C-alpha cells in the first residue's frame, strides 16, 4: 500500500492508556501516510485515567510510530490537553524535530493558524475539575459497554451503534455546548485576525467558515475529532483541508509489520513508568 503524501496532519483525543482508544486503527492510519508536519493536539496520552495494568502493545506501537516521525526529521508538535495537562509544566521543551507546547501559531501557505486543544473554553474544566474527571471515567465505561453491544450487533449482522454520539445528538445541552465552544473559538480567532483556528477536545470533527459574533470577519474553524469514537483526523494538502475518516475496508490489505530498529524500544523508553510518575506528580 503506497503511502499518501500529506502536508500537515492534525490528530487529537487519542486517549492512549484507556479502553476506548482505537490504537490499532490509528496505527494503520499513521503507517499509511507520509506527512511533512504532525500536530498532536492534546489528550494523546490519557494520564488522568492511566493505569500500569492497561497499556496494550498497540498503544506502545503508536508511540513508536510517532517517534519514528521524529527520528526521520519530520516536525512533530505535541500540544497539551486536559487529560495530559501534567505535561504543561514542561511546555516549550524541544528535542530535535519534537516540540512540546501548550499552543501553536503556524504559518500555512501565507495564512495564520491558531492551534490549541480547547479545554480552556470548558467551564467544567476551569471550575469543577473533579467533576470532569468523574465524567471521563463514566465516558470510558460507556465506551466499553458500547463495544460489547456492537460485538453482538456485528455477530447478528446488524450495523454498529454509538451510544455517546446518540446521547449528544439528543441532549440539547450537549449540542448547545458544542455550538458555544465553536463560536467562542471563532470569535477569538476573528478578533486576533487569524485565518484558521484548529481545536480538539469536544470529539466532534468539523470544518466550516464562521463569522465572529458582533464583529466583522470570518475564520475557518477546524476540529480534528477523536480516536475513541469518530476515528478522524485533519489533513492539509496542496492548499486544502479535509477530514479523514477511518474506514476498515480501506485497510484490509495492510499487513502488520514493525521495523526491526523499534524492537528494543520498550527497554529504552518505559512509557508506563514515565506516565506513572507524571500521574503521581499531578495529584
């Protein structure tokens, strides 16, 4: 399978270290592209819910693939989110092609892009973090239940369901929150005269032009979605943006292979130990 060339890929809300993460699918996607720039826009590793007892091989392989981009000299920007907020104390860290930041201003073909995770707009995160953490645990439990139900549906030859997406679609407050989130991001971007504002956090992939409320000007609002339910990413290539949506049928011919040079990475980089330290320091 030939690799697709992509100028920029934006990925967010992977939540490595949780049961809801679709690491195998993300790995297939990362192996299928040849990016010039990689932007990891928050909640890539879920330090909130991290447990040493759950770190599958597929999750480590995603980390390996991202590190492979770095070793190849491909710029990789890791922007912190709320689930990996413990990393914020290390912001502005640089190591070769890797940069750890809280936000990123990027010039893309002469246009200004403002890129950040987006949890700063979440009132729950700002004032009731304990409630947000409880919600994260409940969300992960819902995803596990959803997978069990979908397994039964597949066995019966019926289409899969997404519990959380159905709940978000029917609950007016959830829809209102998403709309408010998008408008707030657009308003600030218009005020700062940016051309693009790129977020994650709300697990809802989107690309659309938005007008600032009470002010003149437009901005292209983009959201990369997530790799828990939507399995989406943003891609920029040859002057245009699009949402990539993972479809299993597109990867049926892909064979599982891992570079020999990565085989001893576990011994060189014990991610589980590092994450446990971050979690302890963040409590």
